């Protein structure tokens, strides 16, 4: 599953995509490391300037949506247990000329006040990874896939207990999302992603008009640390321009998020050193020889040698949860293995891959209606290039706070790829005064993590013993976090209310 030879190859052939020979595509964090390395390579051609929103949304991109909501209703997913909430899935065209459409899966809230619960968008990162593969089916969605790759069980910590949750596969080329003009895949980047995601949302709200004025929040992890603020910025820009609340955006929440290249990289090696994964010699060589501040070409052979040494040290572990077990067999089982939401199965990727590629599942989801020539992958094989990736999103975070949006940044504290040190260094760059001092937060009488609130308003919260995909590893803590975020209430500082 870890696809070691490819992973190793990466340090030598930085920009060559070596993933095609695999059984199935690259994983979330491999995709991210690939981008990190590419950005540090001379002549990568990636535009790293600050993100700018599109200025005009072409009227032709807003299409009539009558009747489409009913068509998107999912009667029942194959192998699904009985549930009380409604599910929808389908395509929203974001560019008619190109024939570009994004796929979404929507799980309405399962609680007594569903009709007033907020709307929450969830985005996975990569770039190129699917929010269905991770968010919906392995993290915070209402179901998980059994080891038979055919049947589903309930996630009692699903975030749709707190909100109406919308999962979007973006950009085109990810999961079921596609473009008939396949050259579009080579134009992927932060700007195109934000533009398409914005056009998706405006059209989706036409299709589901009852959500138009609803409180809206955007959440995501990993490289969605770019997507989420960039989409929020785009929404604010168009609300301002129209002098009208086109989308009632109230806040954002990002976890183990790519925020600021320099501090993200530095924080990663400091985490690996402080967790006894790399040697002091390697760590010191990286500190001395690597310059992550410019994000370009100044990195010497000495630096590369040291970072390659670090890669060898992490080679046999799961870098997005440094204490997790590896998946031993990628085989499905004839009968579902006993499964527990509280004990994440490291082979889950394989179960989800099998499930999503079943014809009857795609039919039930209203997905792959055009019979795409590639299979469904957790992380895209068809997106090979990334055109633009700003070196930082800190200015956007400042802007969101200045506009009164709620900004929460969380971090599973045993992720080694975008670790808690990276996130702390990035937040420190904002130089915000502290509003509520660092303290443990509690759930069920235990420490769920630590939190500090900054004036501005920004909440930082760690999630104890969670890897990169926080709700996979700590589902109860993840649900508690999202509830507090949506309610706008501080995480509890005593075990009494936990
Ligand atoms: C893509 O092409 C197929 C086949 O011609 C067509 O059915 C489909 O509607 C097109 N997709 C979009 C988004 O226009
Ligand atoms: C924006 O809208 C508000 C109220 O809807 C109105 O009072 C104000 O004049 C508008 N501003 C501009 C620049 O149109
Ligand atoms: C980097 O490592 C290679 C192979 O291990 C070695 O030949 C080379 O001299 C090293 N470069 C530096 C600058 O240390
Ligand atoms: C997985 O399946 C393959 C092919 O069917 C089989 O050869 C192998 O023994 C299986 N592995 C395990 C661990 O069951
Ligand atoms: C779409 O359907 C075709 C034909 O059944 C299948 O070969 C392909 O793998 C599917 N692609 C995706 C992305 O689901």
C-alpha cells in the first residue's frame, strides 16, 4: 500500500510522476510531498504568488437547476444500513463549453433541528484527492465501508449530527469530477480550483434553494488549507462586489493544513526530530543547509542529502499517523471483518476503492454518468501538473478575520506530514495577541487536546492522538470539535462540562 519504490524514486526524480504503475493512485500525503518537492525545485514553473480571486463569474456559468435536486436524491446506497436522513449525489456543471462538471455527495443533518442546521462544506486536499474517498467514507461521513468492499456501517460520530454536510470532489479530474475537455486537467491549480468551487456553490444553492440564506461554513484538511481560505476569499469578494450576501459565509475550519510553506517545512522536520524519527545530525543539517523561506532553488545538495536521509527514516512508517499500524493485506474479505469506528482500519483505502468502483454504487450515487475512461481513484491519476500554489495563505486568514469570520485551525498531534509544529509556527507568523491562554480541552473527562484562542478571532486546537485525518483516528473528539466550532462556543476548559 505504501508503494515504497515510487516513494523513494521521488527524491531523485522530483517532478516525475511515478504513480501510474500502482494498483491504484497516490495517497493524500504522497500527493502533497510531491508538490512540496516540486515547489522547491528550480524551474518548476509553479506560480507561487499570492492568490487572487476571479473578478467576474460569467453569467453563462449560472445554469437553471429546477428539478435537478429531486433527480439527485439517493434512494439507498448498496449495502447501506437504514437511516433517517436524506442523501443526494450528482453533478453540477461549472463550465458548459468545456463540459466540466463537479461531483458532490450531500448528507443532510440527522438531528431534531435539521431544517435550521448550518450547511458545512468539506474539502480534502492532495492536491488531487477526493472528499468522498477520505472525508465522506473514512473520516466524518455517515458511513464507513466494511472489509468486503460491498457493505456499509454507520459512523455514530458523523458530522451530519451537527450540520448538513456537503462533500465536493474537486477540481475536475478528482474522483467522479471530470472535464470533457481533458486538457483542462493540465490547467489545474489553486486559482482554477477556487473558481470552479465557487461556481459550483452558486449553482448548487440554486438547486437547493432552501439552503440559500443558511449559515454556511467551509472545512477541510491538508492541502485544503489552500482551498478553504481561497474559496472563502472568493465568496467575500463576490458578496462585496454585489453588495449582497450571495453566500452567507460565517467561518472556516482547517485541519493539519498547508498554510505557509516555510513554516510548514521547518515544522515538519522539527516534529520528526522531536519524535525521534530522524537523527539530531540530520535535523541539524536540515536547519543549517536548507532554506525554506524562499521556496526556490537555493536548496543545495547538502540540503537534499539531509532531507533524503529524513525520507529514508520515515519510509517504513505511516507518516500521517506516526504510531499507526500499516495495512498488511490489501485483499478484501468475503465476509465483512468486525469493525469499530473507534479503531481505524489501516486498509480502509482498499475497501473504499472497491466500493466506489462498483457499477451499482456509481449508479446509486448518480456518478460516472458519462462513462469516464479512467477508474475512480482516492487521489487523481489524471491531474499531473499543478499550475499555481501560493507560498502562503496567511494574508487571506487575516482578511477573513478582519471580516468577522470565525477561523478555527486544528491539528491532529501525531501527524508527521503537516504536523502540529508546522501549524504552530504558521499561526505565530500572524503575531496575534492571545485572548485565552493555552489550556487542555476536555471530552468525557479526558483531555481531548489543547487550545489557545487569539484575538482576531482565531481558535487553535490540537486533537490528542489523532493523525492527519483527524476524524478517522479520533472520531468523538472530531465531532466535539465541529460542534463547538459551529456553535461558536469555546472548547471546555474543565472536565465537568466535557
Ligand atoms: C460531456 O460529454 C458527454 C458526452 O457527450 C455529455 O453527455 C455530457 O453532458 C458532457 N458533460 C458536460 C458537463 O457537459
Ligand atoms: C449596499 O446595500 C445597502 C443596503 O442593502 C445600501 O444601503 C447601500 O447603499 C448599498 N451600497 C452600495 C454601494 O450600493
Ligand atoms: C550527497 O550524497 C551523495 C550520495 O550519498 C554523495 O555522493 C554526495 O557527496 C553528498 N553531497 C554532499 C554535498 O554531501
Ligand atoms: C491476497 O490475495 C491473493 C490473490 O488472490 C493471494 O495470493 C494472497 O495469498 C492473499 N493474501 C492474503 C494475506 O490473504
Ligand atoms: C466509469 O465507468 C466506466 C465504465 O463502466 C468504468 O470503466 C470507469 O472505471 C468508471 N470511472 C469512474 C471514474 O468511476
